[in-house]
C-alpha cells in the first residue's frame, strides 16, 4: 500500500535565526498528531505583517519546488 507524503507549510512570525515559533509548534504537533513521514516546513516572516509580500511568496514557492523534487526520488 502506497502512502502519499504531504508537505505542510507554516508561515511563522519569528526570524529564521531565532526559530522560536517553530520549536513550540513542532512540540504541539508531535503531541496531538502523528505526522509520520509528512514534512513540516517553516517560512520565517520576521514580522507578522510580512505574510503577503513578494519575498515571502517566493520562499513558499521555493519550498514547494524543493519538496516536489525530493519526493520524486
């Protein structure tokens, strides 16, 4: 039986250097859900108002593209 793996992309307010939000979110997800082989990917916004700018959209597209390439191997 083949299982399709998923990528879940979460945009978080913290910076990539701090990675504070992702630490908390990872622990919560592990506690409540069985993520299995699905991939949680974070896009760090560096501020809550940066969610809709072109830089953020580009990061999201890159994450999707990179995941698609690694999944096909």
